[in-house]
């Protein structure tokens, strides 16, 4: 079981750690009664944080049990998607890039 957090690639690197932390907590609060969330919480807490472009972001939004995060310091722009943990994600998730600072790619 793992939780995916997808952060848009135009988000400044210095905001990504805070956005990922907010996304994890927001997903927990949104889905805390979900069976998959309970299994994850009582397990290893595995998370995958990825950098996605706009097209990938919109495609991922089609998956169920997810929420969209906005960032107030970026004029409430949508910046991330957080997904309730699960064992199996749509195939496209395997191709998302792991998040790394832009200057290290």
C-alpha cells in the first residue's frame, strides 16, 4: 500500500516539501475512515511524491479517491493531487517522475 502525491512541475522547489506534507495530512483527514487508509495507517506509511506536468495532472485527476490541493501563496492555484493509499494504481502512475529539485534533474 502506498499514497501517491503528485505535485505540478511549475511549483517552486522550495514549496514542494510543505505541499507534500499538507497533501499527506489532507488525504488522511479526507479518507481516514476508508478501509485502505486504515490499512496504510496501521502499516508502513509508504508515500510516493512525483513531479507531473499539466497533462499528467489532469489524467491523474480521473482516478478515484483523490483530492486537489491549492496553495495560498500562489494565488490559490491547484498545485497537487493526493490519493487515498491503495495497492493498485492506474498504469500511468508507473511512469510519473519521482519528485526531485529541478536543479538536480
